[in-house]
C-alpha cells in the first residue's frame, strides 16, 4: 500500500482513440485527433495562429465524497470523461470557425488525490490547492479551464483558482457569480471540507474579503436538502430554481430568472453536479436523483449561460464510472462536455470577430 499522496499526472493520450474515416473528406474528424497537451500547445502558440482556448483539467479525487458519507468512485472519472468526449465528431460550425483545430482544446492532465479510499486529514486540502493553481495557470494563459471531477469538492478548488487569477489581474476585482446545476445546495457545515461544503467555504471566504456572495442553484430537490440547509441558503441570499420549477415552468420563465441573476455580474463560474440529472439518464453518480432534470434542459441552461460571454471557469462533478450502466452515464458526460466545448469556442470566435 502506497502512502496517501497528491501528485500531478500528465495527459494520457492512450485514452484518446476513436473512429478513422479514410474514405471521407477532411471534415470527417473527431476531437481525439486534435487534442494536445496544454503545455505543448502553449509552447507552440507563438509559431502558429492557434493558441489554446480550452484546457481540460482532471481532479481525480473523491476524498470529499468519502468524508461526506457518499459512494466513492468519482476519482476514476476524469480520464473516462475525456475518452468519451474525444470519440465525438467536431461539428461543422466549429470547423468553419477555425482554420485549424490543432491545439485549440488541450489536456492539462490530472491532479490526483491518492488516498487508498480512506479518510486522510489535510490531503483533500492539498489536492484542492494544487488543482486551484492549475486553474490559475490556465486562466493566466487566456484559456478557459474545464475541470473534470472527482467529487463536488472540486468547486472550492475551481473558485479558488479563479480568485487567485483575479486577485493579481491588472483590473479591479470583478463581481463573481456562481451558477450550480445540482440537486443539492452543498452548503453543509462539517468538521472538515467535504463534497457537501464547497459553497459554504466560498461564502465564508467572500465574507472575509468583504465581497458579495452571488450563488444561483438550478435543480434543487426538496427531498435532497434538509430544512436547515434551506434556512442557510435563505440566510445567505442564495437564488434557487427548484427541480419542480425546472419541469413545470415554461422555458422563457427559467431563462428570465437565469439572465436576471447574471445581468449585474462580471464573471461567472459554472459548475455542474451530474446528479442534477434524472437517474434514468445519469446512473453513474455518487447520489442518484429520483426525479432530476432532463439532459435537454441542462444543455439549454448551459448554452444560455455560456453565450453571455461571462463564463471564465467550468467544472463537472460526481461522475462515478463504477456505477454506470452500459456506459450510458459516460456517454452523457462526454456529450455534455462536447456541448460546453463547442459553446465556448463559438463564443470565443464571435468575440474575435467583433
């Protein structure tokens, strides 16, 4: 048995495989053919027109899930999600927008929390800081980081990385908003950080820094949160769109709520706990949703939010491959990642064209 440890794992390009199309034209291409290592793409950007627009960063950790009394297994998700995404074709629209796809989407490897499936004091906190530093590095290179968990303890690391980047930016500290698609508030109080505490940690951090806490939760289930958590959410001024409203209100009403939240903000951190999806759609999670949201609804929300041009960090959490059925959960995760990647690239291209 190796001692508990946190380390950085270089991208594993053996996971990037897919179809070959030798009898089609050059538009028949897949993501696996063009993803490069983030460091390599960054080193080459001065010699080519393309520079990295997106970096995938794995957070191979479910120490927070274990501490939160959840089903572990999410630490095995990052490379599995990358592999599922990489098999998908690159859309016609994206290929038309960029002269070359090489190095636009990159892989920055994984931060690995090797805990031997035991609760280890301080190990999660080290992993979160290492991951936050990777997020800051990507942001400092003018690329958008997409974190792939791992448990939802990834959220504190994602926010911290954004905060570190913005704290040294030449412009004044921007007004940050957090949008979480999730069945849970993740505002728990505990003796240590867990997958259930990240947004309380963020709220406390912002309070110390005398900054406002702007937090919108979409998909919250009344049967997945105690009355105490609702009370804490109300005390913190959290905006909520419950899972019942997601099903029963028309899209225009949902859209207005989301855009009204975003309007006064400068920067958005978007986080998706995959247990927001219905268990029939997404069985491969730490906590399966009995009701949950449809994939189409989640995609509409994600596209709306990204198309505002304010999103600077994205992450996806709680995918647990060991609980998958026929690979359907990883297909959902891969597709949702592709939707976000294409939307970010589209938004990037539009801003360059202005």
